[in-house]
C-alpha cells in the first residue's frame, strides 16, 4: 500500500512567497474555512520545509 503524501498548511502569504522562492513543492490552495477572503497554501511536508519554516519564523528546528 502506498503511503499518502503529508501536507503542510501555510496561512501567511509572505511565508508562502518565501517558501516558493526556496523551491519547496507547492501543491495547491484552498479558501480559508474561517475567513473566505483568505487562502491556505498547501506544501509537501518535508524536513527541509520544516527547517526553512523554523528559520523564517525565528524558531529553533527540532527534528520530529
């Protein structure tokens, strides 16, 4: 049986733009459930993505 791809949801557009610049695998967008005027950006959840998210948000990366 194939394992499903894990997806990471990004809510902030500036993070989305920076992650695309860093060549992460952007999958698709969906409307935000809480506020339809905003979009949610879906990325493939990888260790590299989590490292960059930690760096961009000023957090320390701890491996899962």
